[in-house]
C-alpha cells in the first residue's frame, strides 16, 4: 500500500481466508516481513489479537483537538 496502511484499515493483500496474498513475494513490505507475532500483542487466537491491537491502536492515536 503506497504510503503505508492506515491503522484500522484492512490490508489490500489480505485474502478472504485471512492469509497474506503476497507472503512469499519480494514486494511484501519490510514491516510485514519483520513482524513477529507475540502473545502480548496477538493473544492466543484471532479474536484476542483484534481486541488487543484495537486497544493499542486507540491508546497510540494522536489526540485531536476541536
């Protein structure tokens, strides 16, 4: 994804099976290649991962001012 993937947005390479369409492709972004899933961030299943990562995303989002 040119310019990176915004937080909370589904990756354009994510297949319906939730597998990466470019996993073995040299075009796979470095950030994806270097990501090492750890229980602290991914829990023990997909539901826990979504919950943890959503919370971390919200905690790290820049504050907006009205």
